[in-house]
């Protein structure tokens, strides 16, 4: 229905309520017990938990709430932020929500703390292409960092603001090669971070790195890197087709559509930035989440393209882009969820273990 009725408001409301109900009343997924224990034992884990997230745990516990109540409120905030971001930046929200339901919604439901932190990042992300100020984005990064320290990586989203196409390509290329070649220096930096007491960053970093070493081997790191790179290639192909179209309409583009075009160009650069996480997989496989979270931003950009295509070239089809984005969503769904153990710990629990739907 989302693919067919791209902008129908009632369907948007139904979509958001449905997604919220799946999230708020989820149970039995891979990280459910972990987050539940973190909620009830927050005092024992305070040195391993970021400041604002610890405060939230303390606040909900102090008023006698259980974990389910927290999850209902948390998921409501996340769904409202996501839906607001989508509706604010495209007139085809249902298309975006449909793609989001395919992937990565099931992963977001599992990664509760990370998802909450990235929702905060979304609150300020559109300021990077809508205005000349980055203050709002930096504030959101700081808040997100105090919910989940991995949000520090979202500072990479600033690179397209400071580098044009050619410069950004060079920065990305040298960055990827540098991280691969200077792996020992990166390890030294991470070991230094592991000793930092600021916001308990050292202890948390040490736990993450040790956990990654215990869970993943060299083959797993290689597979993660390959999956990230293939997802990048699919989205690169899509944006290549989109950019060809945008160049053709530059001379007839109306002022009201320039923000959409600016957004598409910016997001296509974010896809390139995602390559920087490939070498970082060697140190923590969980950095793949950055590309995962960007998926919803990619979908919004593509929805804007389809809107512009309908307006400026209504008689020419956009099959390549539409098929490409569905392939992107299904590829990631299979590679990260359905093609491995996550089918039982992430996908099935989303629908089979929901305490509301039964």
C-alpha cells in the first residue's frame, strides 16, 4: 500500500501506529534481555552506560515503571522523530515507511539504545542541507553521544559540508587506505581511548572492543566489509541515475524544489562517506550500523527524486531507480537478517513474539 499510495495521510498515520506497536510491544529478540537487564540493573552498570541513558533508566525506575513502560515511551519518541523527519523532507512518506519496514526497522527494534540515539541525530541532520548552520546538528550529536557513544561517528556526516565532489572522493579514498595501512596506529589510538575516564568512555570502549574480538573472527570482518561495500555500490548506482536526471533539469528547476535537490546531492555524498566504516569493521563489527541507519535517509532522497521525476519528466519512467532501491532494501534484509541466525533472533520475534498482537 505504501508503494501505491505514496502520500495518503491516513495511511501514514496507520503506518506509524503499526510500526510503533511492533516496536513498543516487541519481545524475545536478540537484545531484549540485555536491554531489560540494563534497565533494572542500571546502578551496577552505570560505569558502562552513557550519561543521558543512565539518567533515563534512573528516572523511569524512580517512578516505579517497568521496562515495558520505558520501551513504549522510547519507541513512541523514535517513531514520532522518524515520521517527522520523513514527512518534513519528502511528500512521499508512505514509500519511505514501506522501504523502512523492509529494512532496517527490524534491526532498529532490536538495537533499542542505538536506535534512540540515532533518532536524536535525525533531529538535526536536515540542518546540514537546509541551512548554513551546523550548530543544531552538533548539539544533536552531543546528546546522541551521551545516549550511545558510537554516535561520535556521525561527525563524518559533516564532511560533505566542507568538501566538494572531487575533494570528498579524495578524502574518502585516502581515509579508507589510511585506515587499512595504519591499522596499528588506529589500535594505539583505541588503546589510548580505552584509558580515558571522560564520561566512562574508556571502560565502554574497552568492553566494545573485547566483545567484538570474542564474537567475530577474520572471516566475519571480511564478510561485513564486503556486505557494506556491495550495499554502497547498489546505492551508488541509484544515485548515479538520479544525478544524471538532476543535471538535465537544472535550468528549469523551480526555487521551491532546490532544497530537495540539495538534499539528494548531500545524501549521495553520505553514501560515499559510508565507505569509511569498511576498515573500521576490523576493530568493531558493529560500526556497520552507521550504514544501516542511513538507509532511511537514502529512502527519503530517492522519494524526492521520484517526486521531481513526476513533475519535470512525467512521461519518462524511473524503473531503474525504483527497482534499485527495492533491491537495496532486500539485499540488506537478506545479508544482515534473513541469511543468517538473525532470522530467528531478529526477524521472527518482530512478528511472532509481539505481546500486543499475540
